C-alpha cells in the first residue's frame, strides 16, 4: 500500500508525522489563486486526508496576477490545473507534456515532465499515417502519462448545465464531450422559427 511506497522512499511515521531518515517532516505547499474558493474547499479535503497520513500540507493563496506569475515561472510545489484537451490530440501535446517545454516559462507543462518515452509517443502520434497508428500512439501516450503519475486527479464535474435561449438547437447525436469548450459555438445553431 501507500505506507509501503513511502517506506521504500525513505519516509516513516514518527509520532504521527511522516519523516525521512534525518527526521525532516514530509511537507509541501499547495498554491491557489485567492478567487478559487471551489479549489480551496477541495484542497481542504485533500489536506485532511494527507494529515491522516502524517504529511504536513499548507495552502498558500495569492492574487490572480501573482498566481499567474508564479505558475508561469514554476514557482510552486503543487497547484491545481485544468487540462482541456481535444478529441484529436496534436502539436499542443508537446506544450503540455514535452521535454522541451518542461523548463520553458509559461508552458502548460507545469509538472515538469521531461521523459524520452513521452516525447517518443508524441512524435509517433504526430507522424502517424493511419488512424490505427494514431490511436495506438495516443493510447501509448495516455499509458506513459498515467504510469508517470504526473497528475493527481482533484475533482471533476458530475453534470453540466448550459443555459440558452429556446431558439438555439443542437444535433440529436452529441459529440463525446458534448459540453466541451467548442460544443456551443461550433455545433449549435439558431432556429428563428
């Protein structure tokens, strides 16, 4: 279990606190923007779970401008991040996960992923000449990213709500991510009748 993994990494519980061989506590800070009250509420739940494991976590909030500056410069230990990807991944994958963007200020590779395996699967995806080759490469990228554990799933909407006027219409068969960022502007239309 998790205790075994922590022990393998050199962390053991001592008086209710997870510590390394030198006695230093396992501790880190989660950076959040001040206006992200929903993320703060979820982070508080995460904090409580980590505290039970003896891990010390502190939440630091900053104004939006400072939050953007700090995430742009990778000046944080942990933060929240929403990845909105298309159903047909492309060049943007290098910006999210590629080694070249791992230390590039302003990139979306906030995790600092610098993996030859990730780079190779992105290359295979972008150079695929068939649908099967593309799907195989995308699935391989998913497996490599999942195995690397670069992201901790924090939360996800269980349902969505879209308010619209009655004259707006959409097709009977919805896209896989029916309410994704391009759904309303690209798939809907106005029926004036």
